[in-house]
């Protein structure tokens, strides 16, 4: 029996993780649950899975949860509650599905205890990948990616020598605007941008798929996870989202990992890796796998992608700056305060305009804070101006 601490239990990754746990009651248990503020959903999860402890970041939600939580479940409340849970709860594997830079410190708390980390919080690697991977190596933790692209690469590289790697090929669906007239991009609405053609994801990731900033961040992730440079990562459009990524070796051989676009596949892999465990998930289907298309990206359609290569090449705090600017830009776009095309403009401007602090965790978090303030000021000065 493997016990899990589930961070972001009410989000997309969290709820699908619980689906996998339900399917394996003799192999997986929930030791701890953590969320930001959806106290009613957390209460229902706690009643079903009976964790030893629950953490909730929002104090108001925490007080509501306290009234309905089973007496056997301990409760931690407040902005530091998730980190406290990571540092003190009794679990074997942390599943980290919190979205955004708010989840970075939690990853470090998990690894500091030499616990294994199944990571869907890409910001931990984008913001502080050099530090986190060094901590993983020194503490002896295992870090298993949950992002479908990086989970695919992780599987393709099993048993292979790093010296034999030529490049990683990351697939992108192209999002909802892969065929839309670029002249109309200024008029794209949040509702249109949230309508992903293949995947069911949260708002930040859905908007990132529309701008392709999610692929920019995945380039940075791949650099830290697999020790590659920007020249060793290629992104291609694959509309069906069946091939989740590919690896090309020095002899020209290409290995691909495939499966239906269902996040329960990479979650299941991460929960049991390196073991392969029987699942009821449907794999090959000739009707869905019969025709697979790959296309080159249009740089003019997706200007955000170049920013990922730029940040990975620059190293240091560049990923931290890019991520913080994008979080602010996406929130402003969803609120109607920023045009769709301004998201990439702001992110590029932040890379040029924000100076980095110390390359410690505290320094990176301070750079994150300053980038957010800088980005808010940029929005005030430039929002919705024509390109």
C-alpha cells in the first residue's frame, strides 16, 4: 500500500488522481489532502478517503471546513498550510497538482524530506528548476513528471543512455486557434480561448494552450528534467493529441509514447513508476489511432514559443520572470483587462525589463513578486493597445 499526499485535490489533476486511487483501493491510499479554498469539495473527499490530515490555504474556507470535517481528520489552515503538510504529514509519495508559482515551495518541502514527488506543478521547474533538480539529486528523491508530454519522454528514455539522445520532440495540439485568421487574434475572447479542442484542463493551462505559452514553459521544464539545451528540444503540432511526445536518438531511431488524451494515463504511470500496474483505461483504438498528423509550427501565429527557448538558453531567473509575467497576463486577459495578443507582448517585455535577484529559492520568490508588480504596471500603461 502506497500512501499519497495530494496537493491541489479539488483541481483537474487532483480529482483525476482520486479516480486512479478509487480504481486501486488495495494499492493506494490517501494520507493527506490539500487545496486552496474549495472547502465543500475537500469535505466530501475527506469523508470518502479519510486522510489523517487536510490543509486548506484560505482562512475563511478553512473555518467553514472545520465545521463539517470528520473529527478524526486533523486540519491545517492558512497560507503556509500546504508547506506545513508537505513538511510534516506521513506519506510515501506527494502528488502535486497545484497550479502556479504558489506551488513552488511545496515541492521543495517534499524533496527536502527525501520523499518522492509526482509533479504536475510545472512552475516548480520553470521558476526554480536548477535548484529543485539539484535538491532531488542530493536528497535522493524520485521526481516523476505528470505533464503528459514529460511523462511521455520519461517513458521513452527508460533504459536509454543520455549519450545516445539527439533531441526531444514535444507535441502540441495547436489549441483552438491553430487555423484561425491571425488578423482576428485581437478580438479573441476568454470563452473562445478556454475551449480546448482535445483536453479538459484548468483556465491557466487552457489559455496557455491557446497562446502556446504552455509549450514555452514545457521547453524549460524539459531542459531541467532531462538535462537538455534549447537546441535539443523541438515542438511540433499534432492535432489528435495521441502521440504525447517523441525522442530521437543519434542513430535516427524515433521512439514515441501514445495514448488517448486522458490525464489519468500519466497520473497512473506516475503513481506506480517504475512498476507497470494493470488499469482499466482503454489504450489502443484503431479508430482513434488510424490517422496521425504532424505539422511544423507557425512562429508568427505562436510568438510565445520563442520565449521558452530564450528563457532556457538564458537560464538563471529567466524562467521565473517569464512564468510570473504570464500568470499576471492570463489573469488580466480572463478579467477582460488585456487583449489576447498582449499576453505574449507582456511576457516578452518582462524578460527584457525585469532584473533578476539572487538565484536562491528566496531570491527567486522575490523576483517572482517583483515581476508581478512590474507586469501589473505594464498592463496599466499598455493594455489593449494595438500591435
